[in-house]
């Protein structure tokens, strides 16, 4: 699944993805019949986003059975990564 600022061009590159925009995009994808097996959070540094766990929770509501992973530079705390696991992110690279 790819929601990319550059590819989509519907968001300002300097603007963080907001909850409503993510919810709208997830609704659109689900209604189109899209059923991802694997979802990877990447691009920029996802772990520094203030609402990163909220983003994961929203995606989990739409796609609870998809595997989730995160590509990161590893700058977050161990507690953050433990929290990711509790919210369904099973892999990190």
C-alpha cells in the first residue's frame, strides 16, 4: 500500500498527514475492494510523528488482518518499539 506525498500530489510536502485525510484515503481504498496483505510504514522518519500510533490504529481498523512493518533509522526509544508491537507492527527494518 502506498500513500505517498510525491505520488499523490494532494498534500503539501511540508505538511504532516492528518487524521481526516488518512481516514478518507483508507475509506476510499477499502471501498474500492483493496485488501493488502502487508503494509509498510516508511518515508521520512515515521517514529518522530506525533500521531504515528494513531495512524497505525486507524489503519488497523480498516485492515486488521494485514501484516504491518516499519522502515526506520532506529532513533526511537525501546518503549516506542514495544508500543508499536502492541499496536500490531510486527516487523522493523
